[in-house]
C-alpha cells in the first residue's frame, strides 16, 4: 500500500493520472472519428448501407465537381476579406479602449459579447431578418431618405457581404488579445502618436497580429452557421461555403463518403495556408522583444 502511494505521489505519475480523462476523451472523440472519416473518404458510403471501398474515386470526383470549385472560391473570398477586416476593427477598438475610464469594463464586455453569441443560430436568424426586404436595414435607409426595398440576401453581389459583416462584427476575442498586448508596450516620451504607433507599437504588436491572423483564418475557413442558417448557399451558390456544401453532401444528399473526402481536403487546405503563414512570419513579425 505504501509502495502504491509512493508511486502515485511521483510527479510524472500524478501528471499522467490527471491528464488521463482528457487523453481518453481526445482518443475516443477526436482520433477515432478522424480515423473512421479517413476510411470513409476512400469508400462509397451513404449512411444507409455498409461502406464499400472505392479507392480514390471520391477525390477524382471532386476534380470534376463545378459546385465544389465554386464553394472553394467563395470560401477563399469570404476568409481573405472577413479576417483582415475583423482584425482591423479589433485593433482600432483596442486602441480606443486602451485608456482606462469608469466605463472601460462595460465597453470591453459590450464589444466582446458579439464574439460569444455571434455564431449562434439565434443571431443568424436575427441577422437574416435584419437584411430581409422588410427588415430593419431597409427601414433605417428609408428613415434617412433612401427609399429601398433592396433584397440584400437575394442579390449575388451583396449576399456574401451580409455574411462577412456578421463575421466582422464578432471581433471581440481578437480585440481583447490586442488590448492585452497593447498594455505590455511601454510609453515613450517625446514622440508623436502617429510616429509612436508605426515605429514602436505596430512592430511590437506583430506577434499578436500573427497569432490572431492564424487563429481567425482557420475559423474563417471553418465558418458554417452563418451561411447555412441565413442563405444556405443561395442565391446561385454565391454564398455556398465549403463547409455547407460538405454538410449537404454528407447529410442531405447521403453522399457521406464524398463528404468525408471533402473534410480531408479542407484539412489539407487549412494546413497549407497555416504553413504558408508561418513560412512568411520571419519577413514581417518582429521578434526582438520589448
């Protein structure tokens, strides 16, 4: 008994025991499903019948799928437009909230709140109603003298921008990260605000910008709820994000093997983009420290 207690008292053994629930959960709910998904990606599988191994057929079909190519283009446009805009707004608001005041806590919570609720189904439904022909946006335009019954979600030129604006509105988490980093940058006397920002603040902030860029870019390519709830890829697939098309193939068209193959291609795309960001990191990220 004493020997068992002695073994359990060791730091290495205690560490393993405390992390064991996470390890088991990670294996059961992440590794195992990923392994099954990888197998299904090489199979002809429709959920209703057993999977039949078909080799690379699913991946070959992807090369001939025009809708898939369209969804990739839409997703790239969505991510590469929404992420920089989100980070820009997050940085601007973080700079505005840098100085403490009595209302600072309230403002930080108010700006962070959309990041918590913005990805919910309820907010997506609310957003859809706001941009409907009889919604709040058209009514507000009417109040300021712009009479319009414009269909924001029915026009291929504006529908995707409705989704982009919703994502940009959820800049709160990036804003808090920027705000935390800004507080670590020392004050410098004798320099104008513009000179200080571009010569001191911005270079020292590049590691934080890089972190936010990587994380938000991954989230941008994995966006799903906004498109599925608000537009379902319409009109004319102009808002059909890759994840939505993957969901449709897997659970609406019962082409689950094809959907699994799409998931692994998306993993490859995200991996390559992340690798590309890290490859260019040394050219623009300042790592000299404070």
